[in-house]
C-alpha cells in the first residue's frame, strides 16, 4: 500500500471534496481518501498508479500538487480496522431492530413500525456500503450502491402500496402500546449508534458523515412513530399510523435515491 499526500490550495469546502471524490472514484487502485479541509491536504491510500492519481488531481484545476509518496500500511490498517469495528456494530444494531420492528409491526398491524423496520434495513445497507468504502475499491462501492438503492426502492414501493390498500379497506386498529414500546427501544438503539459514530476519529469522512445523517433521521422517525401510536390511541383509528408509514416510505425512497447517486 502506498500513501500519496497532496496540497490542494483551492480545496476549502465540502463541494471541492465531493468533486475530488467523483474524479478519483474512477481509479480502481485507490483504497481510501482522507481529507483535511482546514489545511487543504488530501491523503490517498492506493496500490500503484501514482502518476494517474497525480494527473487526475492536476486536471481538477484546484491548484493541487503532490508533496510525497511513501509506502505505508500500519496507519491505514489501524484506521480501517477501527472503522470496520464501529460500522459492524451499528450495522448489527440496525439489522437486529429491522427484525424486531418488522415482526412486531406485522403482529401489531402497525404500518408505522413496518415502515421504520424497512428504514432500519435501508440503514443497514448504508453501513454496509460504508464498510466497502473502508480500505476497499471505490468502484466496488459504486456497484453495490446501485444494487442496494434499487432494492430499497422496491421495498418502499411495496410498503407504500400496502399503506394505500389499508387506507381504502377496513383493518383492525393497530396496537398502540406495541408501537410506542418498540419505537422507544428503537430510539434508544439509534441514539447509541449516533453516539458511537460521533465518537469516531473518522467522523469527518464523507461515508461516515452519511451514516450519521441517516441515523439522525432515524431518531426523528422513531419520534414520529411514537406520536402516531399516541394518536392511534386518542383517535381510535389507524389513520395516524398509516400517515406516518407513508411518510417513512417516502423517506426510504429519498434515501435510496441518495445511495443511487453514489453509484453514478
């Protein structure tokens, strides 16, 4: 593994960072990119092809130049190992609650819980994609992103169709107690995930930021399901549950579209 360090004078905001990621994302030999925006430094961990990487940086016209290239392994490996452990932990939590919420949602007849479970599954895909971004080829991440994005959209469309069916057909009232209890547990789980991600030394990297954004959205969704459960009890109708379910499915589709953009 090689480590090439670049000074990029005009890299002073996330838009330049994204531009660089897009440009270098087509180079299969690149394993990891590290950005230091305050100091306008870029570190590229890669396997050969230094000339192509340097030429690609120059073509961006951001006043970039290479400082040095050296052999490495220990630092990149330690960072990658720490990131993998963290991401596996939050992936496991999200997938576990996907199973819990899907099961309890079906048993309690709550579309809000079913929708939130699919959102948890969507987050599991996001964390899985982040794992591919750690120490692996960026091109592989893009290919997996497309598959994950299309799968999420398919799940959301199926779920949204079920919401519409329940709007027009008579269904038993959802069990509001199960909705609230399970959503509170999911809220705690997401809060733990967010805490772990924010503690990460790599939290400023783009794929880690994406993970934190999705987890922050989950906290809001959990609060929405809790509110829906309360309103189901007060109104004695399924309408609040169906509304929150529809909203969550729309959010899942929006998240899938974001993931698909990573595959371009």
